C-alpha cells in the first residue's frame, strides 16, 4: 500500500490508531489493533445482512505491525455536519436532514429486524450495563446508586424483556450517519431492537444546545412514525413504545465519564452537574409516565444561569 495515496484525517477516538482518506476521497483507511480486526469482521458480516454500512475493500497488517482496514467512503458530510451547515437562523435542523435521518434509520431497523439473535441468559442486563456504563456512573455518582434508580432500571428491563435482540451500533447518532449509511461501528454489540435508531433525534437534547441545532416536535414525531411503520411491518409491534426505556439508559450513557478530576475546571464541573440534572429529570419523568420527553430538558445555558460555582451533589 502506497502511503502517499493517503491523507491523515484524525486519530481514532476510544481506540488506538488513526483514520486516513484516499487522494480521490473514495476510500478510508483505519489503523488499529485486535479491536479493529474484530470490527472489520463484524462490518463484513452485517453488510452481508443488508445493513447500510461501508463495504470493507481491503485489510491487512502495516509494516509497523498495525492492523488496517480500507473501506468505501459513504461521503464526506455526516447528517450532523449537514444540520450545522444548513442552519438559517432557526435552532431547528432543516426538514431534509430530519427526513434523511428517518430514511437511514428505517433501512437499519429493517435490516436488524430481519436478523434477530438468540440471546444467552443475562444478555439484556449485560446490554444495560454496557450501554449505560452503569459501573462508572454509580462509581462517579454514588448518591444515584439508590433503590429508586435500580427500581426504574428493573422496570425498563421488564418492559424490554420480549423485545428481540439484534446486532447494533451502540453509539448511533447524527455524527455517525450519512445519507448512504452508518459509519464507526467500533462499539458494536447486541441491543434491543430500536435502541440504536429510536433516540437519535432525542439525544440531541443531552448536548444542551452546544451542537447548535435541535429537532422540532413535528420532526421528532414524523421520525418516530416512520420507524413505527417499518417496525409494524417487520414485527407487528410499534417500536416507539420502548423509547422511554431507551432514553433512561441514554441518560446514564451521557452521564458516564463526566465527573471532573480537576476541581479547578469549572466548565467540566458544570457539564457534569448538568448531565446529573438531566438524568434525575429523566428518571422522574420515567417514573411518572413511563417515557421521557427531552423537549422538557433545560438548555445548558439556562441551567448554568441557576447554578452556583462550587455546587456539589
């Protein structure tokens, strides 16, 4: 492989290695270790099952012993990039971005619904602990490790007990979605059907407005309706009935690894407190209604206005 054919893009997040793009921008090359090899094998398998993912074109070992994977490019602008670029004074993403997000999500959901996985005992709980980073969240926030929190999580697991498990992304969101498909499957694993795609527009709220855009109520409802239609055709059940349980887990996910170690970093302390607030608000909503309405979450700037430096749990 001629190294001159590739331009460095970035270091890989949450893994060793880097990402490069070919001179003609039609291919991407990623380097890494055993985890990248496993990801490449996983990606080839799900591509054969109709998942909208990049095709793996080549793989091997570099001269310095790193594993590499070359895959086709699905484009150079994610839906997150398109949402930011298309803002015209409104905070809402444009309808074409929301509609495209729905189209890609439906394609992924249909492929997942066509290939259920027979779970081993305890698989659903393993998904909860992995997807919610529960060990880290409770270690960093011991005051949230309560009977109340665990009762809500147990209720969520009970609701999801009959939901089929499928091979999923586990980090699905607009930054990983392009009109042609879904990239960055390094965190793949078994998930309940709908966990990847259902919360995609809802989880924008966990960023507190820092992404620059949000989804309107109408966009969110149309997105969920498209997924329900696909799910009803595939399974006979509307997938949106599980949104509340999934958002409760997402509230844990967004709180993980947030507690700052440097007490002088007031910005990080504020974000940690903000994510704690969103978790407790989501928990209260779930207890009352069985769902979570992220439109009721405060923006980070509004939360900051009522937060005093030095406030602690």
